[in-house]
C-alpha cells in the first residue's frame, strides 16, 4: 500500500486528507514567544483572527526529522510499503533520505513549488 505524507505548509485541503488518508506533519508557528502546531494547536482561522490584533510578527519552522520519522512509522503501522512525501521545502531531505533507507519501504520525496501547489489544490477541490 502507498501512503502519502506531507507537511502542513503544503495546505492540502482537509477533504483530500480524509479521502486519501494523507498523514500531515504540522509546521511550527512561533508567535510572541509561544510555539503552535499548524492545524493542531492553531487553525488557519485562529491565525488570521489574531493577525490584526498584535504587532508581533509570526515566524515558522519546518517539522523536525524526528517528526517525519514518526509519520513514516505511523504510515508503516497503517500498512504502508511505499511512501510518497510531498513538501514545500527540500532543504533537509538528504539526511532524512539516508535514514529512511534503513526502513522497510520505498520512499519518494517531491518538493512542490509554492506557486504551483495552491493552484493545483484549488482546481482539484472544485
């Protein structure tokens, strides 16, 4: 079975996440010294409601390799023999790819250009 793992920065619509059993690894949002997990401890609605009420500028951080490793293990528990990983950032994938080779499934990581992913999701969700 093939499982899809993505980071939340890809903004895969919840309907597609549910329909295809996609595993989302949340991006970290840092705001006023507090850390939140995208779509877990802070929703997009909460983010945009809070934005005009503060002068603090939020930043973000990609999920750690450990968080992706856990997502891959979760996929394996769900029966995955192959994983397709979709991410916005490809900065740290070489170390992760080396560690994934030790596990018992094939793995492909696709970096989605930020200008392309939202247009594709919008078209698919209509």
